[in-house]
């Protein structure tokens, strides 16, 4: 037997060899690669040198950590201790990712399981797996885009559309489309062997140099708006560009600068009808309203559900993304000469159904028409993540899935540079911008717009709650008419009035107000229900604003409306603070400071009653009024939390109004009372109405509208 000292020495050598073997094994497989990549991103954040490639690497590490964790847990062939060790190593990488994201908040959205995975991220993932010696399934190596067909059973064709198709069964083919493409493609293909999409995207990160991404626009000259409307210079410039022949626009103006009007008037200037507008549900009614204002001579129709109520012969078709899959068939065959997508970042995920539908429609329009008008509207800054704009460029026809389009390629060929030349990137960026990128901020066009303005955003109340509100309004109208008829029948004075007896209308409205003051059937209760019904839509719009322009102030009157909004923001991962009447002074101040100082707190949800006075929230320039005030003074006080001395941007208050309800009448009454208040302050004898008076006026308006059907205006 060997001496004890020799046995100890042999044991030590064995342990040392085991440790060396263990360290060698630790450097094998995917985990060491993930750790190195995570550290690279961490160092990039620390040095402030983050690039698009760094974002891609971060997301790929997060994806593979998740995949490897699932694989290790399911690996029953390994020992418990080995699996535990591997999971600990993966936890260490996850901690690095989490700490990195806290220093660079834009990375947080890449950690979600539902985060969009770009083509660049998919390619990097495959590279890391192959480098780790992990066999990649053949189906994952395919570069072919997903082409899952739209579910045929959901497609519909409205009757009025069939009538239009029968009235004009032969759409003329524009053969100049093919001729134009052939002419552009005849250019010598010096860049044919180069991969260009990546360099084009990178050019917006490497070659910006602080310059604004906006094309040169022509002088608008004498362009005029429809009667009683003012066309601002920055709006007229885009319309003038369309009139001069430019046909593709990525219009990325900040919210509040009138992108909808610009799109409608551009279509008119280009005579590009029929026009298809694909928009979020929350702004669908507003598009119809804007079309009536800016292009009143062109009929607009809104597609709801299966489209049973649309006008198939309209010049402007408005449809929301959510129901596009039902209508993509007939929309592609209708012969549109222009197409607009609003909140265009909705299509950034190219694998989503909505993105495939939009791209398919754009392709069909471009195949038929040589130079259709195509416009993508978004308030999201281009610098956020240029990868998001890949689908938008494809919609506009600037690029194909894997290469530039003919026109953009022609511009790049003319530059005489390749991605190997440093000068390629600023030149490529300029070429893309000249394709039609337009970006203006409020501060850039401050001379064009008022320092403070209210923009009404009509929304439609769908679902059971919306129907119940409209039913309640109809019941209230019937009750008012019944009271009116009873009063007329009981009249003993013998006095008769031709048409509507407006004095009696006011008496009946007063009786109704007094009799229902203590019940749930009064106008105040109805307005609360309307507020609840539109709370989600108002919150959705506020979330879109927050992602586009940063800080937003959200006002509501009722606690339950605030609760719905806050739940929506939490679900979207948007940071918010809350200012309510039941807070302690300490909690209130903490929330105010969070909104003012914390860049991750994008929205402050305020009670109209508790936060309408005494606050300075001018870090924001956008206000969302989810519920209407009962007086103009209350509304003004809320807006003035932002519109204060020291505010260096024009302020826009977005007033969310439920269309086809009493909400619209209340808004009109508030605005009319604002005029009375102004006259009273100027020395008029007019009295400024209270909220109780406004309730009476609302009932008067309801009854008058109902009686107008019985006594039509002879002058109408």
C-alpha cells in the first residue's frame, strides 16, 4: 500500500485534472457564447456605444437563454447536479441581461416572449447555434418568408361592393407600370451581388450626423384649403409635393401636425381615387370626420364588421387593421389608385397577419398602377429602431424582402459607391430620404400652429356597452317626447305654436332634470357610462401618443375610468403615475416627481377634479381628455397644467368624443358656453352657465332633435 502522503498527492492531481476538465467543458456549448455576447452588450451600454447590432445581439441572447433553459430542464439523460449547475449559469446570464436593460430601458421590450424577432436576429441566432456545434433543423435554415394564407372562411364581399364590381367589371390595366419597372431595371447592376438591406438600415444609425430625416419639399405657393379651414404651411408642402408628382411618403410628423388632412389632400392633389385608408380602430371615426371636412366632394365610407353598411361606390374606403383579413380579397380587386396606412408601425412585425395583408394589398396596387400614391403615417421617430421600418419601406415599394426596389436601386447605382466605401452610408441614407421620408416636430413648425389647441377625436362605441348606451339615449328621447306630447294635450290656454314650441321644450327638459336628479337615469349618469365605454379607446390613444412623443397627461373625471386606463397602460408595459383625490400629500408629490423626472414614467393619469388646478406638468405637450368636463373653465384648467409659462412647445389637447351619442352634443354645448364665457369676461351681460345648466341644455338638445323628425325645417 502506498504511503498516505502519496495517496493524498495522487488524489490532489486527480481533483486538479477534474477541475481542468470541468473548466474545459464549461467553455463548450452555447452557454459560453451567450455569456460573452451578454457582456459585449453590457459593455456597449456602459460605454454609450449601443448600435442596432447590439440590440439584435441582446435579443438573440435572451431568446437562446430561454431555449437553453427549457432544453436543460427537459434533459433527463443528465444528472440532477449537472442540470442545476447549467441552470445557475443561465441565471447568471439572465441577471446580466436584466441589469443591462435597467441601464438601457429600450432593451426591456426585447425581453418579452411576444417581442418581434427581426430577420437579422434570426440569422444571428442560427450563427450562434452553429458555432456552438448545435445542429439546426433544416426548416429553420430556410430564408423563405412566411406565406400562410389568410383564412378563406373569414373573407366576405359586401353587397354594395358586388354592385360596384358589376357596374364596372373591367378595370383598365396600366401597362406603364411594367414599362417603368423595365426602364429602371435596365440600369447596369454594379451592386447586384451586394447585400444592401442591412447597409441601408445601418446608414440611419451611422450616417445621421444629427441631421433631420426629411426630404426637400416644394414651396406650396397658392394652395388653398376648403372653405372655413386653414391649411398650414407644413401641410401644404406635402400636398404640393403630391401635386408635383411625388407618389410615396413616409410621413412621420409628430402627433398634432395634421397628418390625416395631409394624406387626404395629397390624394385629392394627385387625383388618386379610389383611396384605401387602413387605420387603427380608435381613429376610424376620426378619419371619416376629417374626410368630410377636407374633401367634402368625395364620399367616404367606413367598413364595420362584415361591411354590410358600406357604400361600395365611395371614393374613400376606411377600414381598421383588426378586420382587414375579412376584406382583403375584394379590397385587392377594387382598383384603388392610392393607399394610406395610419400608425404604420402597426405592421412592423412582418410575420403578423395584419402586416401580410397590408403588404399584399400594396403589391396588388403597385402591380396594376404605374405610380400609385402610397403613404405611411406614423408619429414614431425614425431613430427608435430603424429595423421597425423595414415592412413600411416594403409597403411603399422602396425595397423588396431581400433587396432594394427598382427605383431605390437606380439611385444607389447612380451614386457610384458600394458598402465597402465609407461614403456609401450618408449617400444611401440621403437616397432613402429622397424616396419620401418627411419628419417635422411641433417645435419645427411652431409658427404654423396655435400655442394651444383642442383636437376632437371621435371614437365609436362598439359592443354590448355601446349598444346599451344608445338604447338608453333612445329611451330618454322617447320619454322626453312623451312628456312634451302630454303637456301639449293638457294645455288649456288655447295658444298654438307652429312647429316646435321651444319654450315648452325647455320646461319639459327642466321637469326631466328635476325628476331624475336623484336617480341613475339622468344625464350625469349617462355621461359616466359613456366615459367607461370609451376609457379603453382613450387609453389606447394615449399609449400610442406616449410611444410617439414621450410624456402624456391623461385626464378623467371618474375613478373607474382612471382604473381602466391604468390597467391598459400596465398591460402595454407603459410606465405611469397617478394623481387622485384620495392620495396623501406625500404620495401625490411622489407621483408628480415620478412623471416629471423619471424617463420611464410616460403617462400621468389625473383626476379632473383633483389635478385640474395647482399642478405644473409642462414636461409634456400632449393632453388626453378621456371624459368631457361640464364647463369650459374646468377643461381649460386641465389643459393649463401643461400650457404654462415656460412651455416651449405648442400644446395639443386630444378630446375623446363618443360619436353618435350625447357626448357630441355636450362637446358642442361646452364650446358654445366657452364663447359666452369669453364675452362675459369682455364686459358682456351674458351669464356663464353652470354644470346644472349644461345638463338642462343637453336635455333640450335631445328633445329638439327628436321633435325635428316630426317638424322638419322648411328651409332645410
